[in-house]
């Protein structure tokens, strides 16, 4: 349990640190003009992006949590990235709580 919790804590603490996001903006253009902003953490694989045909609305993906095209409330890139990171942390907190419940429970095997 301690190993799993420590690994989750390390991943979550990185979210609050200086995590670099790569924009697909054209060379010479401001990075905010891009449509995809991918975090440099390969394990979580957080991505904030727009969807073609949906205007300027921002969405997020997180491969590690199987989240795809979740609509964000934020309208600026930085606030959308902060919102996405916060949502990932919330999901990890819920998973951690569920894992602790499982690990602290007695194992019972029954029939159908």
C-alpha cells in the first residue's frame, strides 16, 4: 500500500509544480494560439485542447484516468490547464480513497 500511495503522491505533487505544456502553435506565433496543449508528464498524459467545429471551447484528456473530451468551464488556456489538473487530482483522491477501502477490508469469496 505504501508504495502505491507514494507513487500516487509523487504524480499528484508534480501536478502542482512547474509542469511544462507543449503547444501546437505555429512557429513564431504566440503559444496561446495553439489548439492542443499537452503536458510533459507521459504517465498521466494530460492534454487540454479544442475540438474541431466546437468553437473556442476547451476540453481535457487524461489517458491514465481514461478521461477523453471532458468539457472545461475555463475560457483561457492557463485557467483550463489549472482546471484540468484540479480535475485529475480530484479523480486521484477518489481512487486513493477507494483503494484504501479495498486494502483495509477483509477478503471474502462467495458464490453467485
